[in-house]
């Protein structure tokens, strides 16, 4: 473990109380070990240690928007729970805005916003506006600031008609928008989103993404989001971290992830009639079904030259591009590297 | 007659929260780590009371939006608990005394127990829902707010209609006081509010301890009901009708005897159960404080274990 920065920093550190801008969120060899007890027979129990998070180190600068991805059970939610102070790490050092989340949970709560995609922070049986009024008082948001933030959220997330509706009657997309607004009324410096677009329709997804983009650009809110949807990352995050088996296996740009994984995208073309497999430089036909053909091409490249080439030489009716999903990308990453 | 109490709890409108999706419930077990993290003290208590007030006020406002419904459900709560006492009155149409206690004396015990318990149930009765929150993971949403979790859990679904039980208990107590053949001295008069407040504290700590236990076993709300609803029903009868072992248990293990039995024995001039010394009638406030402290510790331990295991 490295030394406490408070201890090693010189007098210059006084200028920046709390966290340095570059290390707004810092994890240094953070671990979370759970003990699982399983019944193996009558009165017999097997104890097993599960390392949900294993020697995880990374840092996030203030104002960054980072995608945090990985397969189910990789340790994403456990990381978020440690960052918000819900869970206490078993080892290592963790700081958010200069504070230890587990020790100073309530103090940190004023500075962070959290949206859990699968469980709402709103008061289930009460009208949406009640949750906001309570947050106003509970977080001690100044009246003018509260009104301003609420108006802004209501406008951008289109919540106007929903304020008097009990939360349980909202659709998933409406509820998610309501949850995001609730997490932002107290001007958090960092926003954690755990699967914010899960189960949403295309329009709701677009609304949520647009809002987050604007929030990050205008207010400089640091955003860390976990997701299963690569499009979330593509449209929002300049940086992506991949976690698997509790370890960080990739940290960098999304395009780099595709390269690291040697990932391929798929171009689906509908031709006028059944034809032999098309011949295009940079792509290869992997499947033919009547007039429809599937072409694989490297995920890091643009589809435009392929499309132009095909449109010029073949009777093209329609086309679409399919992204590889995250599980696939990560599976390839392992296959390519030859690790377990 | 405890069934009356259960019926009252599951009145319509209470069970609408089922839509919150269950969490993944990833791990069980006992990861351990030293260092409790948060500070105890007056600041914490003030923060807790403020949080409690905010949430309870929100639920009260929401209930009062439908006044007729509130009036009706309060009346139902009142009536349901009133049948408890009707059963006792019916019993006295056959017998002249129960364990040596006449009807006004039993009513006195009943009133003290019902008012104390009713107040505790009104204040933090919703805590029995904690197990569900632990199971479906919605407890996490309370942990990301800048407020003590205990206060949030205690005030969740605060339901003013539970005042019905308090009113009913107060009515019986008032009737008993009018009918009792007691010479009211200053200590006896003083003992009345002290007893009710202490009983409130003791029942509250039973609710908190029960909730703390639900961190360990999430389906323990029935066990908790046995101690809360079961306890108050037990206290409605004189200690003389119960076996010595049971009386010992509710004196030394789960000190419910201090809610009403011991102070009532002093007021009524009756022999103390288990030949306890006379000062025990005045020990209720101390017992209540001790119970609250212990259940507070149990709560802290429960929450701490949740935060290290996440289950």
C-alpha cells in the first residue's frame, strides 16, 4: 500500500484540500472478500472465500466520464457499493473526493449521486414529487438551488406530467428518469450509475444518454457507469474499464478495447436477389441466407468504405451494422491473449 | 387474542411495495473487518430525529390526503384491538377474579401495556419490514442517503392510523383508573407517566433488536411478532396466572415485566412477582435505558455485518 498522501505531501498540498483533481476517485489494491457458507451435508458446512474484487487499482479524474463494464458477477456492483460506502472493503485503500467512503458514509453522501438501475431510490407508493421534496430537506439543498435543479431536470428529462404520479405507476423508463433527477438535486460532484439503461426502450435510452452527456459537459460532473450496452459507452464515455473476476483487465479507449479483443463488427446487407457471396476488401462473408448476407469486419474500422464498395457493385436494398456485445468482446480478449 | 393484532397489521394498502425488483443477492457469509466507522453521540441522535421527522411527516401528509380513508382505517384499528378487551370482559362475566385480580385491575394492566405498546408500534412498528429490504437489496438505497439508516427504517411507511390502538388502550386505562379502589399518593401519580414512557422505550428496543436480528435471518419478522404482539398480550394478564419460569423469563431475560407488572403491583398494593424487592417498581426507566442501549448496539452490529457481507 502506498503512504497516505496527506502525510507525504508538502505545504503546497494546502492549496487543494481533499482530492487532487486527477485523483478524484482513487483505488489502490482494493479487495473485497466474501465468505460463502454452503451446506454440503447434514450439519456439515463448507466455507469458501470468494474474492469479488481482487487488488483493484485505478483512478478517475474530476470531470471524467468512465464506462465500467464486465460480465455478470465480475465485481462491478461490489465496486460501486464500496465507492458509495455501502460496503466496507476487506483490504486496500479507497478514496472518493479525499474521503474514505465506508468511514464517512453520510458526509460523502452529500457529494455523490447514485442510480441503481434495478432498484429505485424513490419512495415507491408516493407521488414522484414527494421524493424530491424529501431530498430537498434531507440533503439541505438551498431553496433557490433546489428549484433551479428541479426545473432543469423536469425540463430535460420530461418529468412534468409525472410529478404527481405515484412511483409504482411509472414505467421503467419514466422511473429511471425520475431516479436520475433524484440523484442530481443536491448537485453531486460524482454520479454513479449502475445499469442506467437496462430494460429501457430506444427513446428512453436516447433521452437518458443525451441528459448525461449534457450534465457532464455543462456541470463537469464526474460520471462512472456500469452497463451491458456497448452503445452507452460508445456515445458517452471516452474511457472504458473492463473488470473480470474482480480484476481490471482493460483500461483505455473503447476503440482500443476492440483492437485488444480483435473484435469484429457485422455488416448485414439485403440484396435485391440471391447472389453468390459478395467480394469486398476488408470484409468477409460469414453467412448467406437468401438475399441477405452477413459480413464480418474489424471493429476498429469504419463500415463506410465497405458499404460504398458494395453499393457500387451490387444491387443493395438495405443494410445494418451490428455491434459485438460485451460478453463477446471480453471472451475474445481472453482467447486472443491466451489467459485463463 | 393476539390474532386481532395481526389482522390489524395487514390491512389493505400496506403491501403495495412488491414491485421493487429483487437484487442479485450475490454473497452470503461473514467477511470481518475491524473499525466501525461512524460516530455515536448527540449529533447523531439529532440527525436521526430530524430524518425521522422528515420521513414521518411525508407519510402523514400522504395519508391525510385521503381523510375519509384515514378515519376509517383508524377506526378499524381501534375496533380490532377493542375486541381484545371485550374478550377479557366476557371472561369476567363468568369469573369474579383472574389470578386474584378483579376486572378494573386487569383493565389497569391492559391499559398500561396497550398504551406503551401502541405508542411504540405507532412510532417504529414498520421496522419489521427490514428483512424484506435486506432480501431485495433496497436497503442499499438507504445507505447512500446522508441520514442514519435506523431513522430511515423506523420512519418508513409511518402510519398514523396506528393511533387507534393507543386511543383504545388509553380508553381502557382511563376506565380502570376511574374504577380502581386506590389511594393516589404523589409517588403513585408520578409513576404513571414514567411507566408509560418506560414501557414505550422497552417495546421500542424490542422492535429495534428484532430488526437487528433480521440482518442475520431475513425471515425473522414472525419471531419478532411473537415478542412484540405476543409480549403485549401476555402483559394484559396478571403475573399470577403464569408459571414461575415464564415470569422469570419476562423479568430477567426479556424484561417486559417492567412495562406494567411491577409498577402496577406497587400502585395496586399487590405482592411482587418472584418476591422481588419493592424498589423494582421504580426501576422501569433504568431498564428501558439499558434495553435501548443494548438494542442500539445490536443494531450497529447488524448493520456492520451487512456492510461487510452485503447480504
